[in-house]
C-alpha cells in the first residue's frame, strides 16, 4: 500500500442528517406560499437534519421557528 492516499471519512455526511434533501426545498416553497395566504406565527421543524429548511423558513417568513 505504499503510495496509497489516505482520505479521511466524515461519517456525518454519510448519514441522512448530513444532507439537505430536495424535499426540504419543496417544504420551504410550500411554507413560504402558505405564509403569503395566511400569516403564520410559528413553525416547528422536527428532524431538521442540517437545519436548512427551518433556517430558510425563518428567514423568508419571519416566523418563530423551533428546530
């Protein structure tokens, strides 16, 4: 194995919590559109993974988001 390159493995990126899933984008689009029709005051995000969806919802709606 001389000359073999050692590549560190980040286990967090190999699990479901280490990714922002395409469904997260759809969820943000849905909640932002819903907020335009009826003003939302709070959002509870369970199983937030990277937290991208909750952070995006908080940014675009002004809702209090709990992750």
